[in-house]
């Protein structure tokens, strides 16, 4: 640093000394000279011409010595952060020419970092977080900042006695390079042993300890909140301590003093002395300056009456609840009707005895209208996909609820990192009554791949699935759009193949969420084909002549409703399935081994979803869907008497004496021949499947404390028949128990999760026609980053399945409890594992089912 200032001072001198010869050189102060030459000395990793280029000086350039040009060059070079010393010298003057020497000292470059005292995984994280990258210029401030970062990092984790020592040593293998050695000694975590309160009479010790959310005493068995001491959290807890008093009416409560005493066993004792003061009550509350709303309107929102115990925390929240951006407070009340520039301040106007009178002073300002609405950060997703989901448009009145509704809907798309969505209010102009808003998005992986292999069913089963959630079908034939597939139009395309020696299934589905591009009308279609082959006697191969083939197609439409509100959606779907059986006995599914059956069904569903922004980990809101699926009532108009089908000449099985006969009334040789005719009856009953099916599912999310979320769930399903003589179809049934994953099946069954029991163990072999289920989950996130979202959960679950409505008893349920973890990665979907204990016996047992382990793959959130 001395050389730097010396160089600057020399420029303002009258007499300069040649740095090489020490000969006296005369210089006219302030005279303009022609730069005759510029020599650079001290370079190590740069060449001389590069540094000259950095200066911007050119030979032949007219400069003033001393003058502004040289000062600007010095400033410019320092701003490069490449040098530790910069000095200019005049080597000689020849008439009108001046020759300069630029002497520099380069900052060393970081070539390697070695961190000691920590495990390898943690050192990798530190190198990344502290940006200890190879090639970084090593300065004293860089070393100091690194040290401070590490000390603060571990103090925040409770390691108050952390020591960090950083040394640099020259790296002889590289020019002007150093190696950095970082030694970190975290010592043990410092925990809180005792918290003692002095002076408290109105609130007990346990009430005050509870108010301190982050600073807790050591207590055996408490794993959800550690007792580590973090100074920043402790300071915050001192404020929440006073808030606990204010909530009880003690407005004047304050902390007189506090002390933290370090013990020899790596613990601390905390002593806090408080002064409680008297208890106060609300007096008159007057509103001043309000024109848009009446006093009664604002009093209703405030929810505080004269005579209520003074609660400073509640008053602050009812004016503006900073913990809830969409809270029910007066500020939001104004901002949801355009008054962005409004200001609301509660002011104490008198405090007599134990009563406090308030004025709520309001400056409403002009209503604000959106001027410019923009989105930044989308690289793959096309603008129109985002803009059609915005609830804020240019010219519209500003409503805060519409801003947050937009954030929720953008998060629900699944194309962006829901945790990083941000609305930025810019260019607010209170005089003009306008405001701009910019939505910042960070795109997340929206496509998923399913690649599995395993052994089961007598052979290897492989699965390949591809799901593109932000597809662009219009660019399907545009080769330039493949990156690696056409993306950006918000469509969903899914392909799935699962095959083994005995089983094959192919499916294709496509969803367009905005059919026509103008309204949120969703169009969906899917095709599927399933083939099941009978294995040979030795199970080494498949007999292709014995097969069961299902072909299906589904077309659906869904429309967002405006009433009761626009979170409701009404959907319709028409589906057709064709079942072709050739020399294949399907057990309880079909009473025949050759023939065909068909299903035509219409499904209508009403749903509502107002869950909060992140669809993977909702912090609040609810969603439900109620649906009805039914086929045409063929038995009402096809003229078949199913009650007396056995007496029909075409299907008659026995004569008056009970002997088996064929369709012509002739005796048959064996029961097998009679069974053939019986199969004809079964085929007639199942020629067109006839049924109706009603289902309900509801989920509610409630944020309890911090990011701890309670999810409650209720589900119900019923499968019925129009004609009891025809009976309930053997398809579309419910199989309750286990992980709820959709195992390969030929009968359209629905697998209902009920953890703590084996798969399908709570329904009979052929499935049940009615079920109900209830569950509660406590969820807590470990990380909600873009690359992976991980959360833990604990649950209570109960439910059961029944064979008919006569048997149905909603509280005759099988109970379970357990713990689990979920990992969501954009490329692979949801993965998880649950450990659950079933408290009740399954069918045929008489003891509790006990522990079960369930693996979750691709299940809904």
C-alpha cells in the first residue's frame, strides 16, 4: 500500500527520479506531453502487452503529467481486483515526450484448498458455499471474509467455540499461485442447561420458556427442538418474550437485564430479569382518515372491542400481519381493493388508569392500477403459457389477493421452483396511481422418466415411462425445437411401456390445458392396450394362443368454473374398453374363457383446489374431488330377463328333474358341457358392463408452527348395480391395504393406500364394492430446493372395505400409525418409504398385523 501512495505522490511532484538510473529528471508541472513509451514491470502470470491494454493508454497519446489520465488508469487497474500494488514512475523526458514505468504486484491465484477438521462431504460443501474456487485471487479481505463466514456458519449451528485458522503457502508448481490450508475446529455444540427468570409473577416460568421458540433447555426425549444456543435466535426470543406479555395485556413489560454464563461442560445458563408492569385494556378505538370504508367495516376486520384485554401482538397483526401475506387484516383489506399506497398506523392517544384509547390513522391514497406486467426467468416455457395464468393484467385495479393467487397458480403448473417464485412491485407512482409488477421465475425440471426392472410373475418385468409436463406438440416436426424434446407450451405427453414374458402393456396420453388457447378448458385423451398370456406348463414360456387382451380409449374435457369461485373445476370423460378372451380362464373376473366384453362409461367430476403455492409440499389450503362414473343402464331397454336367464331356451341348464341339459333340452354327457352353457349366461350378463361408481376424496392442509404442516384426508368409494339380478360387475372394484400403488391388473381395479397392512389385504379376493378411509399426517420439510424436495412425515390412518352397503359400517375400521420420508426429484417424480404398524388383524387373523414397510414410487403428493 505504501508504494501505491508513493506512486500517486510522485505524479504531483516537480522533480522525479529515474527508477533505473536515479538521475534527476526535470518536469513542467501540468504540461501536456506525448506518451513516448510505457514499460510494465513486476508481471508474473500476465504478459506486458495485456497490462498495457488494461490501462487503455496508447503510445503517441497526449497526456498531462501529473493529470487526470494517470489517476483514471490507477483507479481502473485497482477495480480489476488483480493487483496488490500499482505504482507509476517517470523514467525520462525527451522534449515533448514522456516515458513511464508501470510497476505492479499481482495478487496470487488460488491453486488448491485443503480443509482439515471436518468430514469429506462437509468440506466439499464449504468449498462450494464459500466459493473457494481454483483461480480465485487471494486477498487479505478474501481470507478475512472466508474466516468470518465459517465462524458465523458454525455459530448458527450452535458451535460457539469454533476456531478457524487459514494459512497460505506458495505453490511452486504454478506461477504466482498459493495453496490455502483451512483448519476448522468446531469443538462441541454449546447447549442451554438452565433458563432462570427473575421478577415474573404474572406469567409462570413454563409460559415464558414456551414463548422462547428457539432457545430451549436440554430435555431428554425432545428431538423436534434442539437446545443448542444461537445468539441471533436468542436475541429474537427476548423480543418474543415481551410479546408474550403484550398478548396478556402487559404493555409495559420489558427485559431489565439478561446474562449468559458459560459452564465447563459445554453448556450455558441463562438468567433473564423482567419487569412486568400493570395489565391494560382497550378503550375507545377511532378510525381517522377513512373514506373508502365505514368505521363499522373496519371495526369488523379489526375484531377488537372496547374492554378487551390489551393485546399488542394482536393489534399489530390486525393492522398488518407480516407473517401472512394474505392475512385477514386492515392493510390487506385496503390492498385487495386497489389501495396499494394506503398507510395504516395505530396511535395511542391516551392511557388513563388501565385503559388505552387508540386512533387508527389511515392515509388511503389513490387506487393503484397495473401499468406493466412482465415475467423474467423463463427460458423453456413460452410467454403465453405464463401470461394466460396471470391474475394481474395491465389496466386492472391492483388487488393483493390476485398477486398471491397468481403465485399459487404458477407454482401449481409444476414448471417452476415454487419456493423461488417472487412478485416484485416496481415503479410505484402514488401521484399517477400506477404500479408495475414483475414475476421472477426459476424453471425446474418438468419432465420425468421411469425406468425399472425386477423379477416377478415368473420372469423379468421391465418398465419404461416418459412424461413430459411442458410439452409443445406444435413443434413436434420442428427439429430445431428438440432440446431434447419440444417444450414450452404447457401440454403433457406421457408414454409408458411395461413388459415381461407373460405380460405387456402400452399406454399413451396427452393433455392440452388450454384448448384453443383462450380459456382454461382442458382436453385430454389416452390410449392403452394390455396383453396377458397364459404360461406353459413349465413356466418357461408364454402360450400366445391363450391370451386376454384389453384395449381402451378415453377422451375428457374439463372447464374452470366461475361459481361458487374459480377454484372449482367441472370435468367430463367418456371411456371405452374392449375385453377379448381367447382360451384364457380369468378366475373370478369372467365366468367364461372365450368371448368378448365391452365397457362404455361416462365420468363427471367436480373438484376444487386452493392449496398454497408448492404442489409438492402445500403449506395450507384444501382440495377435494367428488366423481360419478356410470355406464348406460342396458338392462332397462335390452329386453333380457336376467332373473330367469337359466330358463331361457338359449341358456337353459337343467330340466325339471335337475339333470343337466343343453340349449335344445337334450341331456349332456358331463358337467363340463353344462359349464359351457353356463359360460354363455355369464357372457350375456357381461356382454356390456353395467354399473355406477361414486367416489369422494378431500385433503386439508394447515400450517401449525413454522413449516410443520398437518394434512388431513378422507376418502369414500361405492360401486353399485342398476339391476340386482345382473349383479355388481367384477370390474372397477376397490382393493384396500398396503402402499396403494397400481399393480398391473386386468380389471380396472383401484388400489387404495392403507399403510400398516399388506397390499389388498383388507378386501376380499375379488375386491370390494365400498370403502372409506381417514388419515392424518404431520409433515416437516428437510429441504424444498429445486433439485430435490425432501420431507418427513408421521401419520395415523384408518379405513376398511366392505362387500355391500348392507355390511357398511363407517367406524368398523382398521387402524395404523407410522413414520415415513418422501423425496421428490423432477426427473423421477416422488419416491418414499413408510414404516407402519397395523393395530388390527387382517381377515383370518386374530392378532395385530404389526409392522409393514411400504415403498412409494410415483404416488401423488
